[in-house]
C-alpha cells in the first residue's frame, strides 16, 4: 500500500494502454487506413508511420517496465492477422506472440484487445460489421489468435462497442448537430454484441483467459433533460452495453469526461467550461462516476478493470492533476467495496488520435520524424504511484 493507505491492493495492475492503429504505423490493410487515404473522410492527419511501434514495441515495453508499472494493454490488428479472408498470417501471429512473451520477460501483465476500432478493409468493402458474413469472419480471426493467447490473463474482445455504434450513427446522420442526441446504431450494436458473445465462447477454451469488453462510459447526467430522458440516454449510450457484460469475466471501464443531458439534448462544453485539448470538458471525477455506475448496473458480481482513463493536454502538470484526481476518486470507490482490478492509463504514447496528431494523451512523447520516445514527468509520477511511493492527491495543483 502507498503511504496514505489509499485503497489500491497489492496485486493491483498499474499500466498504460495503446491500440494498434494508433501506434503501429502503416496499417495499410485496415478500413481506417483506407478511409484516411481514399478521401472518404476528410481528416486533418493520416496515421502514416504512427509511432512505428510495430517495430519499436520492445522499446515501448522497456519504458513501461522502467517506470515501475506492471501491465501493458495493446491490441492485435485483425487486418494484419487476416490480410485475406481465410488466410491468417502465421508470421503476424508470431509477431504478436513475441509482444506477449516480451511482457512476461519484463514482469508486465499483458492485457490484449482483439478489436480496437479497426477492421480489415476487405470487410468494409463487404459492408462492414453489419454485413452477412461479418460475425463469421470475426470468429475466424479470433480462432486464429487463440493459440497465441496462452498466458494472457485479460482479453478485451471489442473496444468501446458503444463508440463504434455511435460513430456509425452520427456519420449516417450528418444533418444532426449538437445539441441533439443521435443514439448508437442498433444494427451495429446487435452485430457487435453477437461478435463479443461468440468471441467469449471461443476464448473460454484458453486456460486462464478472462474475457470481457470495454465500454466508454459517458457519465450521462441530468442537466435539465429530466430523470426519464437522462435514464433513456444513459441506457442507449452506456447501459445496454454494460448489460451485455453481465456474467462476463470482467468489464473494462473507460472514462474521460461526462455528458450533460439538457432540455434540447446534449449540452456541449462552452467557453466557460474548462476543456481539454480535444474539446472535452475537464472532468476528472469521470472515472469515479463511471466505476460506481458500472458496478451498480452490473450488480457488483463482475470485476472491473479500468482499461482507459487520461487526458489530452499539452501541459504535463495538468495530466498529473487530472490523473491524481481521477485516481483519488477511484480509490474512494474501491474503499466502498467496488472490485476494481487495475488502472491502465490512456495512453502510453502520444499517438494518432483517429484523424489528428494534435491531442496528446501520452505519458511519453514521440518525435514525429525520428520516433524517439521521451518520457514525461507524468509517466514517472504514475510509476512512483504504482510502486507505492506517491499519493494521487499530491497531484493536485
Ligand atoms: O484514443 C481513444 C481510444 O482509441 C479509445 N478511447 C478513447 C481514446 C481517446 O479519445
């Protein structure tokens, strides 16, 4: 325990997270790469070489280890493992197996995500997640990955299904603009739920694997919408996905800010609100709220793992301030008996934020030309905390 007896148990996981498309570079077979490059979406930046982590993963793991953290979350890229339907690449599988073993060699617990937003471009060409064969293709991919998951205790099937389905609905409904509320796409939600359930069935055959999915908790709060509408919005954006997790081995909690439900729909953060680099309201209580909400919804029987939490900021002191407040709230929730197994900060690296290099979420800066990594003070602070030498409350300004 750390000196101030915050409620972090001995075996708590302390780590940092990344995702393949955001850090690996040249993920050329993926749908996102295709959309970035064929002009489908007009995004300010392309992922390009990203952080070159496909080649520099060992250096990334060394950094995590040197900080004193004990866990690393990363994702396996479906588009690389199955570049052509029916023909998984053994060499790519061996690449990811080396990362898993590399974690073990450094005393890091691997937390592996099977799908973090990107799918193969060939699936997009077939109509994406809601196409007829999508679930069969996904299970084929999961089957191919099973042999390399030996020794991986935590497997996230699908990252933020609620955001995937929400983004799909918002793209389709271009006319809708804030402050309206566009609910997540129901067909996409149904497809992702089936994919998750079938993946979990397959993962059950690997001894020691605990599987679950991760939900981007939006912390819907009543700011004039009324209790019924707030509950409805919360159901649509969060709770229907949490309900799927009932009975799973764990659920991943991801939280950054909150969603204020007003009379007209979503109240966007305004000039009077303190905001982060990507425009979200600065709201470090998000983590505590999300953890309490998730535990209440799931009835306390499913362990929680914080698979993402962090802040986009160019001011590293602000990262410490935000994270310190978030962890203090997490500790409060855990003192009340909520079963949380670990905290994985988003993100290890300043990485490709889905169309832009600008919002920097990283504990570690990455030079865009040389790929040189520079560890920020917040990373050392989190490492000290992990080793029990710091109090998150000391992060406050
Ligand atoms: O970068 C993303 C990540 O891929 C999913 N969760 C939210 C992060 C910050 O936007």
